[in-house]
């Protein structure tokens, strides 16, 4: 009976040790789950922050693209305006040259007439 009592006490001690080990395992499992859930939550927040920053950058990029397109349109208008101005200027220059030639021709004709009259 002493052997049975000793075996019983040993089994109870083993059972208590197993219960304690299971409780420790459950506590460790809960801590690991908490850490895992925290990392998932942190990862989701980080991903949301990155997506938000990406959306902001995309919006800025679209605005900048629109501004660039507007500047390009303005540059085209300015280029056309400068070309028109240059053509008009060339026309005015040619007209002045032609007027000066006509004036010089008239002056030459008048000199010739004066020479003939003398």
C-alpha cells in the first residue's frame, strides 16, 4: 500500500506539474497571439500609412501633370505668337526696305532731272 500511496503521490505531482505546464503553455500562447495580433495591427497601420502617402503623391503627381500640360499649352500659344510676331516684323522690315528703295529711286530720279535741267 505504501508503494501505491507513493505512486499515487507521484502521479498527483506529475499531474500538477502537467497542469502547470499546460497553464504556462496557454499563457505563452496568449502572449504570442497578442504579439502576433499587435504585429498584424502595426503592419496594417503601416500599410494604411504607406497607401495614404502613395495616394497623396499620386494626387500631387496628377496635379503637377495637369500644370505641366497647361504650361505646354501656354508655351505652344507663346511659340505661335512669337512666330506670328516675327513674321509681321519681317513683313514690316521688308515694307520699310521697299519704301526706302522707292525713296532712293525717287531721289535718284530727282537728281537725274536736276542734272538734265542744268
